[in-house]
C-alpha cells in the first residue's frame, strides 16, 4: 500500500491525526486497515474524516479493530474511551517533584523541544491538570540556596530578561502568538541554561525561576493562541513548577488561569473549574486587579456549567476587587487586565449564560476603552459583540462588527480568532437576504486568500 507522510502543520488537531502521521497513513489507509481487521466494514475515508473533524465516535467494533492494529489492549479502550486510548506520544504526568531540581527538569524538557510538538490537542489525561493545581496550592515551596558551578549570573543580567518581559507581552498582544512564539522560546531556553550552568546567590536563583515562570507562561499562551495545545500544556506545567520554586503565588495563579481557559475552550468545564478555583484560592491576598482577573476566570467556568448564582457571586467579588484602593503595584504580567479587559471578561460570562443584552452592554464598554495596540483582543471582542447583537436580531450590526474585526485578524494571526471568525460567519451567512452579508462574505474570502 502506498504511504505518504502528512506534511501540513495543521494536520495533527486530533489524536487520530497524530496516529496517522506517525504511521504515514492517509484517511483511506486508515479505513482500509480497519476494514481488513473487521472483515465487513465499508472502507470509506469520509468516516475517518468525521472522526477527526466532526467529533464522531467510531463504534466499539471499529475501535477494537484499530486497537488491535496499534497494539493497544482492549481493556484500555473500554477504560479510557475514545479518543483517550489512542497512543499519542509523550504525555505530562504529575510525578515531577515540587523542588528546584523538579522545576529545572520541566523547563529543560520543554524549552526548545515544545516548538516542534505538532500535537494540536490536550495531552494531559482527565483530572491530571486539576491534581497539579491542587499540588501547587498545598505543597510549600522549598527554600532556594546559592549555586556554584559556572559563570557568575549577576543582578544586571537577570534585569535584562526582566525588562524584556513587558515588551514581549505587548508584541504578542499586537501581532498574535504564532508570530513571536519562537522568540519567547529562545529566551526561555537561555534562562534555563543559566539556571543549569551558572553560579548565583539564592536571591538571583529566585529571580531566575520567576523569569523562567513568566517566559513559560507567555510561551504557553503563544502556543495556545496558535493552536499548539500540547506545547501550551507543556510550557504551562513547566511555568507552574518554576513559579512555585520562586515562591511567586500570583504568577502561579496566573499560569493556572491560562490552563483553565484552555480547558474552557476544549469544553472540559469541570476541570477548568477545579484549576481556576485553585488559582483564586492561592492568590486571594494578591492585588485587587489580580484577584478580579482570577475571579472572573472562575466565574466563566461556572457560567459554562450553567451555574448563574455562583457565577454572579464571583463577578461581585471581581467588581469589589477592581474598585478597592490598592497601594501595591500590580505585577506587569497583570497590567493588561485594565477596565477594558475586565468588562470583556464579564461579558464572556454573560455570553456563556445566554444573556445577550447584558453581553452587548458590557462589550460596548470594553471596546470603547480598548487600547489601540491590542489587535488580537479587539478582534476577539468585536466577534463576541457581533454574536451578541446577532442573537438580538440585528444582522447588519453583526456584519459591521465582524467587518471591523477582519483587519485586526489579518495583523494578529490567531488560530482561536480564525475559528471564531469562521463560526460567526457561518451563523451570519444564513441571512442571505441582507445585503451586508454578501459584502462580509467577500471580505472573509479575501482574508483567507491573503
């Protein structure tokens, strides 16, 4: 049988895509193998395409036939379910110790190698991320010590990395994660090598692990934004260990906030809630904007679960945290959470609850205060706003909002925003009798062709 490798970087969006890639199977190869094992299955490639792209679950006989071909025990097929039983390469466990050595091991195994991890799906088994979050919350950080083994790392060098972090975040927000991902990974590799080979005091060690945690968090976000979900998980787990080693509870909570959102996007709300809850609990004494940021993240998971009461209690906590006087400086990684971002995240909760008019009102506030250089976020909130007004029956307004988002999507390439654009356009296209729909369709086509 002729084989060809799958070369598209978008090919590995499902565990089955990874299995095919590893074996050089086309969709037709896959169904042919299963048909040979079953003996009576029609070998139509469309079936496999639906398994990968539409979330269709193969019947038990088909799964067992594929398992035999892959050498997977039938007990695992039954215990783990589809597609969790598919062999998808190295996975993340919770075995790494919460120590400086453990944090370094995670950083060393991630920086560099995660850039070539093409798995566009989650690789942590169900519940593992929640248990990691609980470990982070409950295990005390060990005291760092001086290290003597190579060239001296002084405060000036560490400051160079610290000073670059706000700029990296600003660039990422302006042009999208995929465009700056390799830069962030390179910096993370440099800091990891300094931890491994440098000589430094305990204070410098703490600052190095903090920088590594922040870079790991940004690297995870850039990967998440670009659609590389396995890499994002790997970066975030490494960042969580680094933040824990540095004793920076706020930074660790910020990492958990990101991990929770990834699970919201993956429609795993129970896990998302457990992770978000640990983050808020671990940083309840943080600055007001940080508490608000974490509270709205947990509120969103309750909204996704349909629990409006818990959601609104957390939104009240967030509102109080945003309004209270704060004498402490806000960490630079939380500087983005200004009034505009707060309004947008509150809107996301009401959008999830199906309260379209309230969503419309909060997004109007968010967009009115949106900084000019946040192209990606503005595109996101314009699309959310379009969805809200479309649900309120205003098709022309929805078209206008999506049309405004298209130039920002062109500048700040984001897999998540591209999916949002495709989804809202599919909803709008139903209203073919509205002239603005045809104009928007042409604009979307031009973006796709660019």
